[in-house]
């Protein structure tokens, strides 16, 4: 379970998150929607401790992410993250990309790490690309590689930061399919996304961010069918 | 007008000595590269991530190494330190000066290399639970290494050539040995001509080896 209480985040004097309260129970798929600059991506970075916070707290399974004594490297193993810019490691093959963290972070043996990596790559449909370098993969393939890489750490949570925004339109589908598959398997997911179709069909809940405030949260039917706040109504009509 | 008689025999007879001295040159250049890479990496990271006196010191190192004559740097380690009572063997003087110089130049190369790697690579590595050390050694630095690979090759060539200044502080590397032998036989032109060829061959071997290594290392 992820528990966020009174989370405030500043970049200098700019307040990006203005006191967020949010609970994400195990097994839930939560989509975060909102305009650019509304703080959605920053929220993810604060959840896995890639950005420090100024006020409030983020707890993952009861452990405070930002507390001094927390072993953040260990905690991050519970949370896989997939980025907008897929960030494959260009100097490693697909297999090595995925096997690296299990090997050096989880101290798995070489053979074990390769096993895990092979399985995860097959899972996202890259079983025939094991020994290919990322430069020879399409954007969609690289993003699936990134998903496999995160999954190889056997996380309990997956954080997706606009995983399809940087992709060519025809490649979006394959990544969304991989995400859908993961959701069907019961993974707890927080997906910052501009894909309203995905948010509507796959999420258990959808939350709308506006200028650093969590303005509305509810089931997809509530959010898309009966938006309450004026900002959300405006946002939805602008993207239709 | 042109009444110089070439005598190659003395040079050919001392070829083994010259080649041995060539190995000394190669050794001091290689060692200074290794030291230069380690210190250069550290200088680059300090300049990028630290503040205060440590950063100033690192910057001063880079500035001095890059913007003063290599010969002066050599004299500093030899005669400069000697004047204040720090006496080192010619080998150590040349190794120190070369390492100082290489570290300064490589620091700038490394800095450029680090800046060419997007921050998001570090974030991706950290998000997988890697420590800062693991992220750098397994993800960032291997990529930087590729970017600086050719400048690195140039630097080792430069180190080989610059080590010839070592003869001015009494170091018997290839040039020093040549000088000593030449002045004994007065076949100065012949000796330096042959030594020039040896330098040329050494550099060509380094460049060739570097190219072969690159083909093996960088498959992506």
C-alpha cells in the first residue's frame, strides 16, 4: 500500500505539489491525468524518492520513503519505474539491460539473472531480441524493454511516467498492451498518462491533477462520465 | 656542399639499447595514462558535483595542466620541487609530470563525456535500486568511456611523445638514450633519424591496437 500524506514539493520557490493526500491499495491500477505541468510526473518521482520532498510523507508498505534511516535502494526494488524517455542502457544488449539490476542489486548469479531477463523479455514479446542492442530497437520495443527491466526486479508496484508520450502513434498500442497485461495479472500500478482510453478501460480509479492539486478522484465512470470540477470538465472537453 | 658521410653502423649496433629505451618510454606513458585516467575522472566529478576549496583545487589543476607548457610542468616536478628539497628520481619526475598533464587534459574530456549522458540514465539506474556507485560504474562511466575513447587514444600518443622531454631532466627513456649514444659517437643525425622511426612505429602500434580494441569493445 502506498500512503501519501500532505505531500508538498517545491522546485526553488515554485510549488509543484500543494499538499497531496492519496492512498493506493495493493492490486489497484490508478491512472493520473491532467495537463502538462500539473505535477503528475513529479508525484511519481516523489513516490520512489528520485526527488526530495519539502513537506508531508510518502509511505510504501509502511516505510517512509523520505525518512533519513530508510534504505532507499532496497525500497526502490519494490517499485519499478518506466519513464517517458524509455532510458534503455545503450551499451548493453536487451538481455544485459534486464539482467543487470538482478545481478548487481539482488546479487543473483549470472545464470539466474539471465534466466529472469529471458523470461521477462519473452513476457513483453521481445524473446527474439535478447542479444540486440537498443539502438536496433524501435521506440515501442525499447519501452517494452524498459518494462521488462523494471519487472525483473519483481516489484510490488509499477510506476509509469507517460510511458507512451514519446512514441510514434503506431507504436503506442504495443506498449499499452504490455501495460494492460500487467494490470490483468494484478500488479499495483500508478500510471501517469495521456491515454484516456487506457485510463478509462484499464484503471480501477482515475485521479485528476490541476496545478499541483489532486482535484478529483474516482472510478473511470465517475471521472469521465460525471466530472464534478470545472477544471476537469474543461480538461476533458479540450482533449476530446 | 653536401659532404656529410652517413654512418649507420653505430646506430644499428645500438638498436637493442634503443628498443629497450623505447620500452621505458612506453611504460612511463602507459603508467601515466592509468594514473591520469583515475585522477582525471576524479577531477571531472569534483568539478561537476562539488563546491568550495576542493573544486577550486581541481579547477586550478586542470587550468595549469592545459594552459602552461608541458616542459614547464616537467621542470616544476624536477627542478622546482628539487629547489625546495624534494628530490625524486628522473623516472618519478617524468611520471609525475606526465600524469599531472594527462589528468588535466582527460578531466576536460571526461567532463564533456559526462555532460553528453542524459540525467535520465542515472535516474533509470537509481530507480532499479542501484546505488550511486553502481549506477556510475555500470551505467554512466561505460558510456562516457566510449565518448572519450578517441581523445583517450590521442592522449596516450601525446604521452609517448611528451615523455621525450624527460631527457631534459636526465631520464634515459628513448630520447635520453638516443642523446647519450649520439653524443658518444657523434652520429647525431643518424641516431635521431632512427629514433624518430621508432617513435613513429610505437605510435602506429598504439593507434592500431586502439582501433582493434574499439571494434571489440563497442559493438553498439
